[in-house]
């Protein structure tokens, strides 16, 4: 099986976890890397192989690169993805696909025009715990699911992240809230309306080096969402609230409860109650032994398979664009008041073959 060769654009905090996962995965390999800061691409390829390029244009001209992995800061996502598609490369982008829905739509249209594949994070739905969670829903383990509660609270990331403003400026819902949003929409379909509330819990921050700075994007957001399927979901995202138990998804159905304590890890615990009483939650074994933690390469392996099989990737660009519209609707609702309609749609992904 020919390996799909990947060019990593952006060699910052998340690039090493991606590269480690790629190195251990089948069907993909790191072929090239580039970064705006001198030395970072060289360090990455020294450890994981490939060629360090001096510029994005140089990497995009490299015929050895089949697909680009866009790990730049969120503000650059749309620009880098557009350039890669125009250069004839398939693309997987970190989330969000773009900061504006109009830009996300343009990227989806461009990929379609060029006959290229576009995928985007979050893709933790592809993990073993998440796929088992989804299969339990499909199998009716808790009956008709009518309400979902999701927590995406990531605490004060400036205590550990080397460039916290690049994340904090996106907002908690845009950076971490999209993880449960991606899972819920993949399972239950597109969102049709959003009611949002956002505020600033702590504007004045101190980074890990002791430097003070101020954030301007709300660090605490709550969204009430109506899905096309009839599901009502409440998603909370915060860059103040300590994670603890505050980063999972609980589904409430006619015949029980289903809880995924963390939507991030493929090895998350999974608990089921078929009495409607959370005091008797029982552990559910995953469908196969789980990857320990987050397999960052999984959407890239799926993208490579989609190239070979001439199908859309499971973490599709169209799904990612829908999430950008949802984020815009939440922000608009907070700003203007009232419920905001969401009009876009997307083809729901297929389960992984081992989970179908």
C-alpha cells in the first residue's frame, strides 16, 4: 500500500504529538515541514524524517508532498488551507477550519472544484471510546436520545501553553467546545438553531513566565442547541473552569443514561445506566482495545484511505464548515440576543469499519 506523504505546516506545540502518531501509523509518513520561526521545522524533521522547507511556497511546490497538515495558528488556517488546495494538495486542518463561515464555505467549494479532499479536526469521534459510545446510541441502548449535556472546560491554559494568546483569542467554544460539538453533530446530525451566552470570567492573566496580559475574547460560553433530529444539547466551554469532571458528554434517553467522561481520549471510560439512575452507572468495554490517549494521526490515516478509496473523509470539510457556522450563531446570539438559525448541513460520517 502506497504511503500518503504529508507536509506539516506549523511546527509549534501540537506538531510533535502529530508527528509521533504519524510515525507509528500505517499508510502515512512525514515528508516535509515548514514553520515561520527558524529552526522549528529542522528540529521536527531531524526527529521524524522529511525535508525542512524555508517557505510555505517551497513546501507546496514539493512534488513529494501529497497532503498538507495545517497546524498553524487559527488566524492562519483559512489562508494556509486555501494556498495548499490551490497548489493541488489534499488538506487536513486543525480546528477551526476558518474563523468565518464564509471563508469555510469557500474552502469547501475550492476543494470540490479541484477534486481534492478536505478534512478537519476535531476528529476524536474516530477513537475507540467514542465509536463505542456511538454504536450504543445506534443500537438503542438508552432508547430515543432527547437531551445531551457536554462540558468543554480546559482551565487556565496560560499556566502551561507556550503561546496562550493564540488559543485564548479564538475563545473557549471555538477551541475546545468544538470537540463535543463535532461528536454530537456527527451522531445526531446538524444543528438548526443556537442560543448563546458568553462572558469574561478572568480577563487579566499571567503566563508561565510570569508576564501579565489581558484577554478580550470571552473565556466562558454556554450554548443551547437544537439539532435537526430533535436532540437538544447544552454545551459549556471555558478557559477558566478547571477540567476535573467538566469535559465529557452525557446523553439522556427514554430508557437510560450514557456518559463519556472525556470526549478527547480514545481510551476514555464509558458508562451506561439503563435504569435512569446515575448512581448505578456500569462500565462498558470498548469495541476493541483503545489507543491510549489521543491518536492525532487517525484522521490523517482516514484521509489517506479516502484518497485511495475515492470517498470523502469521515472528518469532512463540510462538517467542519457547519461547525464554524454554529460558532458564529452562538456568538451572534450572545451579541444580539435571541435564538439564531443555522442553515448549513453536511453528510454524516460512516462509523469506522470495526465499529459498524
